[in-house]
C-alpha cells in the first residue's frame, strides 16, 4: 500500500457582499482566465447579492470583455489557449449544456479562431442556479457562473452546496463579517478581500472530493512522515 495525498480540483465560490467595493471585489473575476481557466482553485462561481446582481454582471462583462489575450509570451496578454483540442471540445460542450439548462450567456461562449491553437473566448453565464451542471461540475476552462443570493446565510449555503471543497473567497467592506463567513464555508483554503492563501508556509489542500492530505507548510512535510510508537514498561 502506498501512502498518497491527492489534490483533485474544485468549484470555488467567490462571494461579493453587498457592502463591498464592487470594482475591487469583482476584479478577481479576471482570475477565471488565468491559465485559460485550467486551475484547481480558480473562482468559477461568482456569488452576488440580488440587490446588486445586474450591476455586478455588467462590471464582470466589462472586465473580461476588455481583457487582452492571445500570445502566451506577451506580458500584456492574460490568457492563452487550453491544453488540447479534446479539452477545448469538452469546454464547448459544457457551454452548450449551460445554454440548454437556461443560463444566460453574457459574454463569449465560443472558440476564438483568430489565434493558432485551442482558444476559447472568456465566457460569462448569468442567471445560473447552483443546481445547474455548469455550477456543479469542474469545467476547467475560462467559464464563469454568476449566481444570485438573498443574504449571508444563503451565500454560505450556495458556496457549500458542492461536492468539492478546495478554495473560495469573500469580499466585504467589513473584514470581520467576511471572516465569520469564511469560517463556515467547507473548503481547505479561503481568501478574504483579495488576499492569497498560496505561500510556502501555508498548508494547501481540500475537503470532500477535492482530495486528501496537504502540501506546503509543516503539514506538507508531515505527509512524507510515518509515525512510530514505542512502548516501554512503566517504572
């Protein structure tokens, strides 16, 4: 039997609260295009308050719609191609599923043939309910699902309604409020107000079907150790 620790992906939720600076809080939406969306902890579910939902969707559309991409060697481009034709077709299949299940396509949703390689335009779906396939399954592409919530409790419920539990984030004008929410979300890592969990001394790993074990930090070293117990007679 070989000891293993596994990191198996996720469907991270980024919660923007009603008291947040929406310009800053939604800027993290650009992350959905990092590595063309092929990242385990990328926030692909954006949770916005119903009272500011359409405002948030328009901001996200302007951010991703104006993003430069194309040349992987250019410092000015934020996104390149997906890894293979097979993966591109898989992503496009998910986009079609999103349309059929009733999500509203706001941006992208197709291959970009202006570049050599397997490019997919940054894609945003609005009017997504959390039980839709695109909100539950890991697409591994530049596809964002924007979900409305009623209040803090509803946002926590939606964030936790996933088979995955790798990462997530909360953005709020009140850091204590954000921290209280982060503690109740069942993920191995959480970011608050634009901070990043990723550091050599911070253990990284997930709950539920996002994997077992941790890498980095002291806990990461301990994954390579085996405990031995030796008993001696009591004196």
